[in-house]
């Protein structure tokens, strides 16, 4: 595979599993030095061991400004800078509005919206002086347009898309591109938890979701990672402020 990210340093949050881990592997395979940030440092360390070489794991709760800034500093200390930020940290606390608690609402907004903001704010401090950088935020092709039982998650993902457009406008003059990726139903631990919560079988859930998709199957983390890699690369040098849908359908 070509070395599109040779000499580049990437920080990926929520990278211990799922789309984040797949993105770390993809960017590293193309030459990037990667810092894998996650609240669960053990599985993050396993991804580092798998990648080998220029990869480090750091414990990071993205709702904490201090921990986010420490993760960015780890990029600088370990690899000399920060070129790419990918925000994949996330959680769900699904419920209908009459059942949703304030804690459930606040936790989702804090992780997705505040966490993305804190990461972007910390990253731009490294990118602006060098007048170069790429940020890719994770949205959702379904939730960002509204989804029953996800008023918190939908608000968060719509907010992330608006944040990416706003930051693209603010940071473009410094050579920093900001985009979002909106996956559909991807086979991850988070989507598996949807079936578990409903007391159902995950394979059955995948089969049901696949019926409505043009490609007739659910997506894999690696397929989202490849789109993230495109947006973070020079191949997307004239793309900013966009949300790219990855859902195997129209």
C-alpha cells in the first residue's frame, strides 16, 4: 500500500476497538505514526502491539480537557507533532424521550459534542502555527437526521456535522481541512449492543438491516476507515466542510 501518510502523525480517539482501531491500522499501514487514545487503555495497547513500530497508546477520556491536551502532547513528545485528528470516541444511551434521563442525555452530548470540540481545540493549537492539518469527525448517516429513541445521539451527531462545517470555515485559512464521515449500520461492539439491549440476536439484526440497503449487507469498520483515510490524505486536498456518507445505500 502506498505511503500517503509517511512522516505524518495521527491522533485517533476511541481507537481501542471498532472504527477507531480500524482507522489506526489503516493510517499506520500507509506510513503514519499513530497515537491511539481511549478510556480503555488495555485494548488500546493491544492495537499498538498489533501495529508495532510507530504507535503508542494513551488513556484518554475525551470529556476531560486535561486528558485531551495530554493526548495531543503525547503526539508531540513521541513523534514530534500532530498532522491528523480523527475523533471516534462515542457511546450510546438510547431511550424514548419520556424515559431518557438527564444523565443519559448529558453523557452522550459530553462524549460526542464536547469531546470532539476539546479534541479539535487542542489539535488546532499544534496545526495552526504549521499552517497544515486534517480533522475527521465521526457522525452517523441515520442519527444525524433524527432517529426514534436517540434524541441525545441524534442531537450529538447533527451537532458534530455543524461543528465540522464551522471549523472548516474558521481554520481553512491556516491550511486545515475539517470533514465528517457518517457511517450507516457498521458491525461494531456498539451496534452489537443494540441487539443485546433488545434481547435479540445480532445476526438476525444484521439480516434485517441488510434488507433495506442497496448493497444488501452491513458495513465493516475497515470500509469506514478507508474513507477516513481518504479525507485525511492529500487526495482530498480540496475537500473541506463536508460530510461523506458511508452506508452501502442511497
